[in-house]
C-alpha cells in the first residue's frame, strides 16, 4: 500500500503507528495511516484485516514532588 521511498512499517509491526498519515479526522478521533491502519486518539488501532489492537503504550503517572 505504501509507495514512499522509505516504506512505512507493516500493519502487524509494533511500530505501525509511525506510518505516514493519509487522512486525518481529529473531530472524530481517528487517522488513516499509509499502511492501512486506522489509529484512534486513545492509541487503539484497527488493522487492515479487521483485527482490533488495544492501546499498547505504557502511560506513566506523574510522581509527587517531595518538599
């Protein structure tokens, strides 16, 4: 699907969300990537074969600052 000089990551790759954005719909909370992945604002994704991928990032809470 990707025709860039340096191809975008494959949809099954852990780096799939680094592919180029083809279409962005921030008002609806999603972007279509060059590799066919639909990436949602909550970091979940829908792969071209229809599989859903949950948020795979590790989000860290800020630590309280000791005085």
